[in-house]
C-alpha cells in the first residue's frame, strides 16, 4: 500500500533531514522584497505531492493555491504585483520537499513560499525557509513534530492536530451509560499526524472507563491492515477509531471490516473521510460512509461568508458541486489569505515584516475561520469541529453540539451498505 521507501521517516531521520536542509541554505538568502520598484510579477513557490502516497491531498492543495492566485490577481495581485505560482513535485518524500524549497528560495528566488501537504513534509521543509528568513505559512502541518522545532517563521493556519479528536472523545465519554461503548479498538499508521491525535483521544476514552481491546501502530512501510482488521472483528469492539493520514489507510480498514461482516457501533478516523468525493469513491459509495466521523476545520456548508464565496469560486473554476470539494483545498486557500492579509497590513513584500506582523497577536480571517498565532505558530483560535457522513451522502457538522450549524449525530452506525 505504501511503496515509497522514503515516504515515512522516524523522528530522528526527519530531524536529520531538517538539519541537512538548514546547512544547505546560505545565510545570505534573506528575502526583503518591496513594492517600491516596478510592478513586475512575483513568484510564490511551493512543493506539493503530485505523485506518491499524498498525491490526492497534494493535488487538492494545488487546486486551492491556484484558486487563490486567480482571485488575488483579479484584485491586482499583491501590492500591484501579479502572482505566479511555481509548484515542484516532492513525490510525497520529506527529503525531496526540503530540496525543493532550497531551489525555490535560493535558485528561483521566489518572493514567498507556501507549505506542502502533511506534518511529515512540513517538518522537513520549514527549517529551509527558517534559515533563509522566509515566512512559512502552511495549512497541513499541524502535528506536534512541526511545533517541536520551535521555528520563528512558521504559521499553521489550520487547527492543531493533536487536539482535533478531543470533541469526539468528550462526546463519547459523556454518552449515557446505556449508549456509551464498553470497548474500543485503535488501529494506527505510524505517522506524526495520525498517532498523536488518536492517542490523545484514547486517553480521554480510557479515563471514561472504555476498555481498550486493541491498540496497535502499524509500520508505515507495510501496514498490516487486513490482519489488524481481522483481529478487531474477532474482538467485536463497540467503537473503532482509525489513525490514518490519508484515504488509502481508511479504505483498507473499511474493506477488511466489510469482508469480516463486522460493523462497529461508532466509527471515526483521524483523516480520510474528510476528502469528499475521493473518499466516497474509494470505499464504494455513500452507503458505506454513513455514520463515519472525522475531525475537520472546514466543510462546504460552513456559515462563513469567505467560505461561501470560496465554494462558489471553486465550483466555477473546477466544476462539480460543493460536496465534491476536498477540505485540503480550503486549507491551501487559507494560506494565501493569511499571506495577503500580512502583505496588505505591512504594505510590504518583506518576509521579515510578514513574520513580525503574524507574530504581533493580530487575528486574520480565512475561509476556515479566524487565525491567530502563538510563538510556535499554532493557530490558537481555530475551531475544532467533528463531521459525519449521513444518509444520502451528506457530510455535516455534528460537534460541538452547541456550535452553530451542528446537526444530530447518527448513532449507532448503520451496517455496511445500509446507510
């Protein structure tokens, strides 16, 4: 399922990769562009996973970035400079991502750079930008591994990863005893995005008296999905919480559980079910999705004026319906919005000024909602929502129950194919 040998690295290897990337950047590569000269076009560079394990997400990010570029250029660009997006393919490989940012900054002389997809690639790439004093605004690198680097130039516009399943765990823990699951299983892929999120939720659920009957981290290079799903099915846990960074991992576990004719009463995943039409296609349609929950910072029906305009613009550019929009595209678009807010406020194309502004305690508005950054670059005002697939292929916000737009949760999950 994961043929790319360099796709997943240990934390030590990531740190080593980051150190090598830092060493490869010259300290003279600081960008301090300004708008006082002619209004020539500027390049914004990014490394995205156009191929490899993250290709679905990387391609969605590219659509989001391109839509932002289209819209900012319609408004005259950044301080009158039209924007050109340069995308390099990292093949879902951390080392390649670091090399790509080195090229974008030191060879292509991009005015700014946007982040890649995933915590893993962000942890490898962000130090390259830090060495060059470039702002590194990103939408999909919210795992603890990224923030542990303590980089002064990093700004993660999306919700902090480790906390994203807390609303789900607290909802389960608060269920009446007659409805609360008695047992739970936690299959996880060894990934710095998926594991911290699921393990945080697991602690809450165990403290609520829910017995863990299965908890295993699969090696990322050769995850034994079928064997794990067979073991879970035999144990018949009331709840299954899947730790996966992408659609393929969830797809494999769903398929195995279906083959075993086992449907848990409560089913959730760290990522995958948030990928719209790509997820439904992978698991055999909406009837298999009904009842599945997933954390997310955005969905097409979000009652946010910026989001509603984004949905209209996205469908006008790429076709389809709002339900077809991958949440990754909104995360990417938020990156552009954050940069534009800083550039317009400082009236400068200076990376150091953008960094200083975003660390000033200011709140910027994006399609995902507000963003305000602490010293680590975490968005401390991001909302944490849980979404659920419901009958008819509807993807709806369900938690927090008190939040505007939340609807009643489908519980228990219908049997496979009966949603």
